[in-house]
């Protein structure tokens, strides 16, 4: 029994040793893996969750002389056969850093007679993004796809952008965001509190928001609500309660619109352009009430009362439009 146990252990050690020899990188030093990136489709972007859905094609290439063969053409594997073949050879153990469970839609593996390897992967998944929404909805974003080797640090594997420029499908992109370019770079990153350094390939999808939707559905109605509220100066001062009621109605309409928009945005600690629109509108609605109150204080002086009324009716709307324009262009 003991002899059988020792034989099994020795067999396991031998298999592990053989497996380690198979999976060893082609070179002792740095092994370069080139990455070609193509964006097939940008499906959606969630500002609230700070994620984006994308369909990608990625092509990884490296040289492994141990896989050289005498065939006149490359060995070709597809889909499930690729996974099986990868278990018998070295590959860079790719990990997609800013996503949890990527779905491989299709893949192929080509091994050329020289030992050159090309691994093509079709991928669809939800990536995490670091969005800067200060200029929303006039913002420009960089949606990053980050790729590292799961097993090998920067001293063993480097992920290098291909000589081909990263591309994208111009006719198939998310309607709200327009893709204006795709860039790729190779970086060395170090985990916080750790000494290991990892080579990272980062593709950045540069997008610009189509802001016309928000112009007609948010900016236009809110500005119109305030300008209508400025009609309080046409209401006789004796109906002061009606003036306050008009301002309160305008304020509640703006709050309701702001509340509806907030469901689509993350809880960030800064003001977006849309937030500034609403905050300024709230402030100017309050100024309408204050101007009416000032007119009420000088009601015994007809001349002063008329001056306050005309001045507020002209200056407040014009100032509001200038301030809103400045907030947008800032």
C-alpha cells in the first residue's frame, strides 16, 4: 500500500514538472505580446453605475519557437478547440482588469510554422469606467479597457500595442455618445501596498456626448419656466400672495425636473453643468420673491415702487440668461 502511494506521488510530481516545463514562457527574460484592438460596437453607457457595454475584437500575437512545425500552413483552431489547445501550450494568461465576467463570443488560434502564435478573441462585457461628469451633458469621456497578464509580472510579460492603429465600427455606436477615436498604450502599473509591477495594455475609447437631447428636454424647459415666472411683475402688488404662488409653482416644476434627471447620474461630490442650471434657477426664483418683497417695502412711494418693478422685470431675466450661458461655457 505504501509503495503504491509513493508511486502515485512520484507520478504526480513528474506530471507537475512536465506541465511546468510546457507552460514556461518562451524566453527567460521579457516576453512581448502584441495586442490589436477593435471596437465592434458600443452598446450602452450608464452614467449612474459608471459602466459601459461594448463588443470587442482583440488579437494577441507572440513568438514561441517550441511550437514551430513542418507544416506548410498554419494550424488553425476555433472556439472550444482553442481552449483545449491552450491547455497544452504557454499563453500570457490574459485578464480583463475592469470587468468581472467577460463573455467570449468566438475565438480562433493560429500557430504558424515558425512558431508565431495569433490568438483572436471576440468579447462582449460590461466594463467599469471612471467618468468625469463635471461638463455633463457637454462632456467628453474616455472609456478604458484594461488588460493584464494574470500570472506574469512586467519582468516576464509585456503587452505592447500592435503596429495597427486601434479601430472602431463607425456605423454601429451608442446613439447618445459619438465615438471620435480609439487610442492604445502600454503601461507599467503597481498595486497599492504591493511590490509587484504588472504590464498593462490600455485601450481608451474617446466619446463625445450628443447634447442636443438635453438642450430641448432640460435646458429649454427650465429656462422657459423661469422666464414665465418673471411675469410676476405684471401681477399687481396687491396680489402679493399670487406672486409668491407663481414663484413656488416654478420652483416645484424645476425641482421635479431635477429629481427626474438625478436618477440617471451617480451621486458625485461636484456639480455638473445641469446641476448648475438648476441651482442658479433656484437662486433666481428666490430673487424674484425678494424683488417682490422689496417692491412691497416701498409701496408707499409710487416712483420707487415702479423703478423696482421695472428694474427687476428687466435686469433679472437678462442676468439669468447671461449667468446660465456662462455656466455652460465655463
